[in-house]
C-alpha cells in the first residue's frame, strides 16, 4: 500500500501523561502503551509529539521523552485536584492548545493524529478536520463494556462518556483494537465498520522484563525466601479487584494454615478507590490476614521487574481489562499469572500453560484455583518456564509495526476521499449510528 511519507504524528493523551508513574491516580497501562509505542515509532523514523494535560506548575511546556519523542504539556484547567470525570469541561482548553501549536507551523506539519481514550478522541476529531489529516483512535476501555461488568459498589461510567465514545467511533478513520474480542465489541456495541478496525496487541519491554534471580529480588524487598508469594500490581480500585485476591487468600489460608502464603500489593488508590484509600488495609485486617499482606507503593519499571521475579504468581483479578499489560510483563519475567477470564486477559494468558484463568469473581472459585496453583510446585515451575516464551510474542516492536500499517492504511484511504466536512456522507453515517443507538447529536 503506497502513500505519502509519514514523518510526524501527533499523539493525544489528554487525561494522563505518558511520563506519569503507572499504578496510582489515573496512570496505568495506557501511559506505558503511549510512551513505549512512541519510542518504537521514533526508532523507525517517525517523529512523535505527545500532547497531554499539564498537572503541575513545574511541568515544562515541552520536554524530550526519548530521541524523536517530544511531550507537550498543555495548560487546561487547574494543575491539581481535577477528577477525570471533570475533564470534559477542559476539552475546549486542551483543543485550543493543540490547534495553536499546529498553527505555529506550515500546513501539513503533522501527517496524522492518533488519539488515546475517548476524551482525546473528541479533540482528535476536531484536529483531523482542521488539519486535513486522518484520525486513528485507540479506546483502551469502553464504557458500555465496563458498565456491563461493574464491581460491587463501583460507579457506572456516565452516559456522556458513552455518547462521546460513539461519536469518536463514528468519526475516526481507523480504530485500533487490542484484541479480536475488542474489535467485536466495537462492531456489535458501537456500530463500527469492520473494515476500519486493525487489531494490534500491546507489548512489553522484553529487554527489561525477563527472568532473573528470584532470591536476589526477594532480598531487595525483604521477602522471606521460604514464603509463597502472590503479587498484585495495579491501581487500587474496585475495577482492578484486589479485594478478590485478599478474600481468596484468606480462604486458602483457612484451608491450610501451614501454607506460608504472602500477598504483595503494589499500587496506589485510584478512581472510586480514592473515596476509601485505606479500604484494602482494613479488609486485610477484617479477614485476619494483615500479617500476611505487604503493601508497597507503585514502583518504577527497574524495580517492578524485581517484584515480578520475587513472586511465585502474579494475580490480575480485574472485572475488565482491554488487554492486561501486567500479565505480559509478569510472564516475560518468568512468573505465571492467575487472572479473571475477562477482556484481553484470555489472550494475554495462555490458560493451563502459562497461567490460570478463573471464571467470575466468586471467592470460592478464586481460592480453589489459587490454592491448587501455589501448592502444585511442579506445575507452577512448568508454567514459569513457558511464560517468557509466550510473552515473547508481545513486544513493543510488534506493536509499532502494527501501528505503522494502520497509519498507512488510514493515509491511503483518507487521501482517496475528500476530507470529511459537516455535511459529508461520512458525517451522515456517523449521525445515523448515533440515532440508531438512541443518541441525538
């Protein structure tokens, strides 16, 4: 597929910076995805400028994240204390910052816009029409899917988000899905055209996440080498379900009090978890396993790999995951995974070979699966040996190649058709999808 040269891509990541520490606040797998894929694109000769919202007065307007990767911090709203649910009020301010930057250059400075998450998609839609370049969009999570599998006590995503997502799906030139299941959801729930979707799996930094010395890793964190360690890595909120792991661990210990089980929780409160930041500590106490649970703050990648190596099992009990980078990073580090069979985790984990997938979130089911896993040392060792091989299929190099193919397809199809306008057939199709979904726009 031929087309004009792809020199520079504008990447929009409004609600969270790729430079933020994953595992706390709104920072998570998407941050890693945006930064790592940008680095790989730059290695292939494509300059990347990432636009994000400034969250501190000390943020430099422009900083270099890596050779060929620049991060622009756009002032949009107060630096601190702005909840993600309030960010739609700052779409205009953020969009103005993005458009003003492009206006400083000659026309055609950016060859393509790639937006991440629906908020960025709204701004990307505007930039696409203003600049006359294609828009590629990655949702990362979908409101309708998340609302269909809410954790107990978690707040549903607002209708405004579902409307916003529907609009972006209707307007984007191409959509990136992490898995075939996510592509199916985009088609069946959001009415996306199958021909506009590219499935591109996320990856892991396989130069960093690889097997290592378990004893040294445990010594680094003061973990008894005789203990059986199950680690949870992620934001502490109902969606990620660390409480499911704690309840299961309590039942495992009740069945076999002699089992030297240690639960390692690495992360900080986020989302609705901010309402009760100490809830997991309180739960461990209520379950009578406080002495068996160690809490650690989010860790930078050079120490996170040591967490994975120190663990016998990494648990990903989420209610929804579009993919699950933690599962790939853990397996790349030589550690099997126990995960909920939701979203992309069925792709990230090879059930029975590199880990275990659990149906649902019932404590009994999780306790049984976890207990069987940690007590069968031979099976656990076999999973550990196969885990890095499976994870080797998921690298940021592969992700970047997939993104480039999607970008070229977006350019090819965009150049063959007149850029969409307010009254174009493309716009009419988008509005028709919204109306069929019971939404007016």
